[in-house]
């Protein structure tokens, strides 16, 4: 490479036909892999920690992945804008596959957690790079359809993850939760290498915002640990949790101060001067809180109520997944064909709000069809919002910043998802243990001996007399359904915020405006 004296614009590279289809397929696979690994261990964890003798470290198998992926989202977004997205996508795939190999070979919990962190370093890049690459190769007016396809990957993952994890644990071994990533990941690598031709970008060495990355990583780590540990491993008023909150605040403030002065900030503060970015990101954060509360804990409740196995319980999420898939693809196609989308975020917030209210009315004698229909409504709302909010954010900034904006948006969305799962989990489990302890007490549990509220499984409960099973199911119902009602005001706030999103025309091309300054480049030999 040699420094060039010429200057050039970032050129658009729009793909069509078979070439576009193959690239979208590769991005779908990449997104699916990243999404699956957030949920695949939900049903396999008991077997995993039993084999590796590390129950006390169970939480970190999931937390390590989520933490690494969350931190890397804005990093990949910014670096993609500065240095090009194809190398970053391939690097993310490489890290993800390396983490999968390490996980498959793990011989103890520490090794497994490290492998999950490596997977997360790649997984965060797969999510952001896939969305940003779609923005690079498809103009906003046509982009909704393809963003909807990526949204479909999340709908498949919400069902496939728990089912695959449970099946691997019950049959061929939990290590296949790692090994099955390899052929899919390698396929995505081959397709990307052959068919993904990205727009020309400036090749000058990027000025990395190391201080911004460091402060962001420390503050995010503290936030995730507070969310993961608070009310579970440590009391909310404990010195550990209060200390972590202090670290999050101090380094959060430091991040803002650093980003004000950085040449290439990892999360540019000017993003927050855009009305649509603020509203769409706030709406995504709140919607993710509600969605994760439903997707993580409804199967546990329904599994206990029906007596289904851990593997089969994943099928209870099919209505939710179907709603996401239908709404994600449908809203994307409508946005692409009509160019109109302002009504979609509001409808998304309304549907999720309605579903939370309906879920809060579930009773012990409610049918699975009723619960499924309520989750389907939640899926519709989530599917509309998932892709259209990303499209709104991308449409608010020039193509030269689309990765940065996408990374920042999804960073806050992921923080919302973590907060939602933690809040719902804390409220649900705290109330549940109290109710079970009060109602079961020292009641004999048949062959299993005295009932321990912390050790109930569907198989154990199925052995008990009907009147005892009814007490357990009633306790699960009374512990979970009020939580949805508690979340409703927050979701209504999200609905109101999304009503004020402005409809900006969806551009028919990715070509930068004529007045955009020219970008210095390095020319290839």
C-alpha cells in the first residue's frame, strides 16, 4: 500500500439478484449463530455445570457471552466505518468459530467461560456487521425487506436455541452446542469471501479511540455485573453492588468526557442530537426489556404448568417466534414498497403493551392456546420494532456513519435486554421462592423427600399428588403474571416515545450527497 495524493468519495456498491441473495444468506447465518448462542445454553446449563463441576459459576456461562458481545457492538460499528466491514465480518466469524472450538474442548468451568467470552467477542461483531453490511449494499428504500430477513434469524433463534440446547444435553452431548457452529460458520465465511464485494472506503489507518473503548468496557462491565449479581449473588445494598454502581457512574461520566474530545469517538455524542436516533434507541431499549422478560421466563412457567420436558418446553415459544417472523418480514416488505413507516414503531409499542397486559391476566386454568395467542401478539410487536427501528436509525445518518449508529443503537438495545431479564428474574424468583416456601413448607414430596422450593423440577412435581401440583402451579402463576403488569407502564412510555418518531424519506440510493466532503484514501498497488 502507498499513500495516495488523490481523494475520492465513498462509492455505493448495490448488489442485486443471485449475488445479493447469497450475501443475505451468509449474513442470515451469521446473525442466527450469534443469536442462537445467547439462548442455546438455557436448557443445557444444568447438564453442563454438572459435568464440569461448577454450579457456582453457572451464571458466567451466559454472562461472559453477553458482556463480551455488548462491549464489542459499538467497536465493530465504528471500525467498520473507518476500515471497511468485510474484514471485520470475517474476523468476527473467526473469533466466534475459535470460541466454539475452545468451548467444545473445555475441561473445566473456567476454560468454558473463557471460550464463551471469545465467542461473544465475535458474536457482537456478527450482529452489527451484518446489519451494517445490509445498509452498505442495499439502499434505504429497499432495505426493509432484507433487515426483516435478519430479524427472522432472531425469531428462529428464540425457539431453536432452547430446543437444540436441551436436545444436545439429552442425547449426543452438550459439546455439540459448540461443534454445530463450525459447518454453518465456515459456510458463511466461504460465501462472504466469494460473493461479498463491499463499497470502496477510505483505507487510511483508523485513529482508534482506545480511551473511549476502555472507559466504555469498564462501565458496561460494571452495569452487566450489577444486573447479573444484584438480588441474586449479592444483596442490592451490599458493598459489592454499590461499588459496582459507583464504578459504572464514574466511568460512564468519563466516557462522555472522553468522547467529547476524541478524534474518532466510539460513540459520537452528535448521534444524540438526532431526534429519531434518541426515540428509536429508547424505544428499542424498552421493548427489549419487555421481550426478554417474556422469552426467558414464560417457558419456565408453562413448563411447570404442563409438565413438559426441558427440550419440549422450547416449542412453547413457537407462537412468539411466528409472530416475530411474520411481522419482521411483513413490515420490511411494506416499508420497502411504500416508503412509509412512521406508524410501525407506534404499532410495535402498542402490541407489546397489549401483550403484557394480557399475559398478566393468565390464570392457573388458562389454556395453552390462550397463552400462545398472547405471546404471538408480543411477537408481532417485537418483529415490527426489531428491524424498523434499526432502519430508522440508519436512515438518519450518512452511509459513512451507518455502522457507528447501528452499533450504538444495538449497544443500548442489548443493555435494555439485560436489564429486562434481570429485573423480571429478580421479581419473579424472589416472589416464587417466598410463595413456595410458605405453601409447601416441610410437606413431604413423595419419593424425593421434603419439598425444597429451590430444587423443584417438572419431573419431581409430576410425582406429587394433584393438590400439591396445583399449589406449585398457582405459585408460579402468582409470581410471574404480576411482573408483566409492573412492566406495562414502562412499555407504555416506550409506546408514547415512538409515536414522536419523524418519518424521513427513505433514500433510493446509498450515494453520499454531493456536498459531502471528500475522503482521503490510500491507494492499493
